[in-house]
C-alpha cells in the first residue's frame, strides 16, 4: 500500500469514528427518559450531550424494556439506557459507571389492607405485578414463595392494580409517580387512588449497558465515559439538571455520583 492510499484509509477511518451515530434503545422511563421531543428526559439529554463532546451523535429508540434488551443482545443496538445491575445481566453485558439513582418500592390501592413488615415472606398472601425483565432486587427475584405476574410495562401493571386484578405492583417509585400523574391511560382508568408503601425494596443505580460481544461496545462505552467527564468539568451537566428544576442539593448529589466514577 503506497503512502497516499494509507493516508486516505487513515483519513476515512478517522472520519467514520468522529461521525459515528450510535443506535441506542430504552423504554419510556420518566423522569430519566421521557421520550417526548420537547422534553426527552434529563438523562436522555445528559447522554446526548456527553457523546456530542466526542463529536458523536446518538439515535435513541423508545420501546418495551424486554424488546430493548433483545435488540442489544442481537447487536441491533449498541446499548440499552437505564439498566439496573443484576448478576444475570453481567454474563451478557458490560456496564457504564452509575448515572443516576432510583428506588424500587411496592404500590397498593389506597385503603387496602396490606401488611409488609420488610420481610418478603410477609408478601406471601399477595399477588404482585411487575414489568417483564424488570429488575427489583436479587432477594425478590430469587424468593421461592412470592406470587409474581409480569406485564409489558409499569403502566400495565398499575392498571391491573387499579382494577383490582393484583394486590401490589413492584416498580420504580420515581417512574410510577410520574405515570400516575401524567399517563392518560391511568388517568382514564378506574378512579382508585394508588400509593407506595414502606420500606423500600431496593435502591438501584441506573447504567448504560452494551452486549459484551458487540464489536463496538468498548468504543461506545469509552466515548460515553469521556463525554460524561467532559460535561461534568464544563458545567453542562449542571445546566441540564437545572433546566429540569433540580434543586442545588440534587444537582450536587448527582454530580458527586458521576464524579466518583470518572477517574
């Protein structure tokens, strides 16, 4: 290969890397990922901004969670956004650093007599719904005496709860509260108040995950890592959070969470 050909190949490779448009996928998971054009969600915007600092773009598809995982496993998408950590998933996926924190809780119909002592054994009399392939906690998933049904989404599980077809819903507190206030399907459903109960089942970190065998997984994860580091240093992260009405304390906590893992 002569020098001119070698130079052209290097130039083409450099151009393809810097013009990369990553194909990403997640499910509507507000307030982190809302999926609306005028208000995509704060974590959606953080990821787009981070990749932009690396001269890279991203296309984020919104679909059902189970389908999102399948698309990543089949290498149709380079990453799934907003995944919780589970031992099972680490067999197939590599994880980004934690990007946010969420709380998994139980929801019940207001006024229903539910006894939850904090021990999962106290939930034995009840039927619990959750989204397909949603992670709750290792103890919850492995418990031998829980009666658990699955639906396509948290909204579907909450609808079952409103109509009295299940006793409880296990889901992310922040997301469920958003849907209860903003989902038309839930607003139009049977007018039954829904509330979360204590204690919390689990506190989870949200990650971006890529299939270990995807040929561009490591390149993407490296770009995201460098991009997050850049927007923390420049103050752009803080600007995004403030546009979503984060308090100063919430902004400080999230910045600390990211900074601890950006060395």
